[in-house]
C-alpha cells in the first residue's frame, strides 16, 4: 500500500503568529517590587502581553479565520490562559517583513518559508507538523500523457472513498524521496509545466531544482514554459484540462478536486516524485529567550496532544500532530533554498 505523504502547505497557504510587545511597570514600594518580581518569574511569556495568530488564507478567508479561533483558544490554554487571538493577514511577504521590523515574533509556514524567516528575519525553528505518521512529504509530478512518461503500466491505488488514483514508475509504493527520474529526463525544452507558485516548496523549489540537476533547466531561464497555477488544486486542474502536459503539487492534491472531477485520478497520472521535503512548521523570533522559546515549543506540542487542540490544528491545516523541529531534515531545505537556480 502506498505511503501517503500529504503536505497541505504549497506556500500559497501560511499561518503566522504575531505578538504585541509590552514593558512591565516597576513597583514603587519594596513590597510591590517583590510581588511584581514574583509575577514576572512565574509569567508564561514576560516580554509581550498578547499573542495574535494572523492567518494568510489560500481559499475561503472567512472559514480560515473562523477555524483559527479554536486554535487560538487551545494555545491560550496551553500557555496557562495567556491571551491569544486570531487575525487575517494579506500575504506571507508581509509576515516576514513584520518579523524583520519586530512587529511579528512567530510564523507557521512550509519549509522554504521557515528557511526564509530564519535567514531574513533571524527566526528559530521550533516544531514541525505530522501528517499520515510522517514529518516529511514529497512533490508529486503528474501528467495527462502517461504513454510518454510512464515506464510501466499505471496501477490503481484507490483513495479512501474508492476513487481511482493512478500511479506509475514506482510512485505507488516508494518511500518519500526522488522517484521516476528516468521519466523526468524525457521532458523536452519548451514543455509547459504547471507549477504551484514561486514560493512553494513542493510546488516549485524542489521540482525545479530536480529538473535543473537532471537536465540543466534552470528555474526562470526559459528552458521550459513555467506556468504558475496559484494553488496545488489549480495545478492539478491545469493538467486535467490540458492547459499543461505536466504539473506538480504536494502528494496527493488530486484528492482535493476529485469531488468535482470524479475521473481526475484516471486522467492525471502521478509518474515521479521529488524530495523528501520536511513538513511545515513553526519558527519564532530570536528576540525570545531560550526559556521562552522552550515554553512556546512545549505549548504547541501540548496543543497537538490535546483533543480540542488537535481538532483545531486539523481544521486549519490538516495537521495530525507536532514534533520538535528536526534541524538535520531542515538542512536539506536550507540547501535547496540557498542553491536555488544555481547551475
């Protein structure tokens, strides 16, 4: 049975947490100073007075914001009642800028976004998401021309609802990683490829890097016709509608559109993978002390262990659990990000 490695983040969808700063008032008497010192020592987070969860939605803004309210409540509970609320932000670039200026201190993002926050805003990775029992996932390459790109007969691995989902070149049973590269080497110059967007790890960074390594097709240089669909779902639809012969997304974005397109799993065949890719995660500003970073880490892990908190994580981004950030795994994302476009 194929191991599913879905990542819902195609960097078209990001969760950002911002914090409003405050300065504790000093007491005027010795007794007051002692009382306030005690409060400071026991405060969950002493450098701010509120955590604001700001969302960058990919589709339904109202639904994302509404779904985040229980997540804010769950984080507040894990922080012993520390005030937390959710707000909408326009895009991820604004979140990074806010971190650079000190207006934002925490970001939840895909792996490339995590590295961008780390390198551009001095952020520190603290957790990674779990989906289908894994903290890694893959890019899936798919095509409407299996006669060209399938080296073997496609096999059907039905989804949970019994819909036909076709795979070839070993993508039905491989472990997360690079698969089907012999087929990728058959992509010719000028071929139209539907990528997700220019900030997506699985939708652009990893597959474009793979093509560059295999064929010398540097991203953005015109070797192939790069089309950006704007979302993982749209990338699948582009290939389904013959707007492109080949496309990329997270595994398995076809399931997101099968309700409206019941034959998508037959018409759009997965033939290769790129990866493995670390799952999305949370980064925090280095302005926090190590103790505060540890507190935030423990709080998010507690949210993922709590029934209501886990339900909120699932509702917002289909997160099934959290673990502490794996720096070794993130090193691969750092290399992809820093070497992107190099020949």
